């Protein structure tokens, strides 16, 4: 008697389990290309820092580095982060020796394609 009750429920239970396994967690994608101002050549080895604003007491604030990405030979970078790992006050800083730092670059909470131009130091 128990077998006849459970047998029709098996496909339903399997379907529910399948839906649970396919749950997609939201991600933030950071991708783009870093080039040199004036020449447009790609900048290999530039580092894109992902930082999080920290609220301080009496208006002071400190930032905490969350992660960083290094550009490839074509100046491209790509990384995905679970949305829960990125704070609401996150921003980017881009740096490479021999270039002026770009900071305070904002981004959205889904798919970001950023083309960033760095000025070479004189």
C-alpha cells in the first residue's frame, strides 16, 4: 500500500529537487579592456582593484580591498563575483606602474563592460 502512494510522488519530488539544483545565484561580472591614452595600445599587467567603502565614525572612511584582476596581453580583464560578496559601496581602482592611477570608477550590479584609458606618466 505504501508503494502505491509513493510511486506517483517520485516524479514530482524529482522535479522539485531538479529546480532547487538549477537555482542561479546572482553574479556581478566585471570585464573590459585597458588601453593607453593617445596610442590606444593595450596595457598588459594592469591591475583592477575591487574595493569596498567602509563607513567610519564621524565621516572618516576606510576602504577594504575585496579582490583584484590582472589584464592579459590584449589589455582585457574578466571576472565574476557572487553578488553577495560585493558590498553596496564598491568601486574600482586601476593601476599599472608607469601610468597615472584611475580611481573611484563605479559599476553596476550585473554585467559591466568597462573600457578604461590610462594616461602614461611623463
